[in-house]
C-alpha cells in the first residue's frame, strides 16, 4: 500500500489501474482491521471523540453540528451537562452514532 500511495495522488485518474488497486487494497485492509481489531467504544464520550477525530472536527465544529456553543460541548464531553433529546438526535444523524449507545449514556 505504501508503494501505491507514492504513485497515486489527488490528481490520479480514478480509472487508472494504480488507483483501482489502491482502492481495493484499502478496503481489504479496513475489513481485516474491523474483523481482527474491532473498536468498541466504552462510552458515548469516546465515540464522540472518535467521530471528531475521524472527521477532523474541533469542539467549535461539533458545536455547529449540534447547534450549541463550544462551551456547552465541553460541558457535555466532561460530563457536567447531560444531552438533550435534540443533541442526541443530532449526534445520531450527523455523526452516525448508534442510538443505542446514546441511550445507554
């Protein structure tokens, strides 16, 4: 995969053999990791932080998604404030967080 990453860039034609091979290989690696090293977040905070990391979101970005202030996001992540129904719904819809995990928190 490292060799293909040196060849394939943002301007590489998606129909090129190198791009196709990299795409297939990355899917296979993701499937392998999901099967052999599954990640189960222990709590909602870990899941929110994972989604923030995956989407390169800062607390101010998450605040926009939830329609609240960045300080409110901080309070929620630090356990000082509970989620409202609207916040929970926004997390489920916008960050694709499992509703069951949200309800357990």
